[in-house]
C-alpha cells in the first residue's frame, strides 16, 4: 500500500509539470494570437513599441519577458519573410504581364 501511495504521488507531480507546460503553451499561443490581431505591429515595430501598446493586455502579462521577446522576434521575422515573398510574387506577376504585353504587341505588327 505504501509503495502504491508513493507511485500515485509521483504521478501527480508528473501531471502537474505537464499541466504547467500546457499552460505555458496556451499562454504563448494567446500571446502570439494577440500579436497577430494587433494590426499596428509590422516589420518595423520594435519590441519596446509593442510593449507600450500591449503591456496592459492579459495575454502580454501571462508570458514571461524572455518568451515574449523570443515570440515577438519570430513573429516580426515571419512578417518580414511573408512580405518578401509577396513582393517577389508581385514582381514576377508584373514581369509576366510586361512580357505578355510585349508578345501581344509583336503579334500585332
């Protein structure tokens, strides 16, 4: 009986750690969601600017400073990557449009 009780206590401790990690993940997810929904945050936004805008929000407070900074940097880098990809796609579309116009003009002659 004593051995079973000790095993149960160990399992409870393990569960507590998993819950803590789960809560951290949920808090991090809520924080990233806050960043996504905040239209004022863009590639040029500094962490300090974001902090001034969002420091009173529960999702901001729920995540420790180190995690906030890491998530913020990743988020802004992602925005930058997406912006570059969109620009490349737009430039390629423009190039193709000009090429097609040139071909059409040549056909008319």
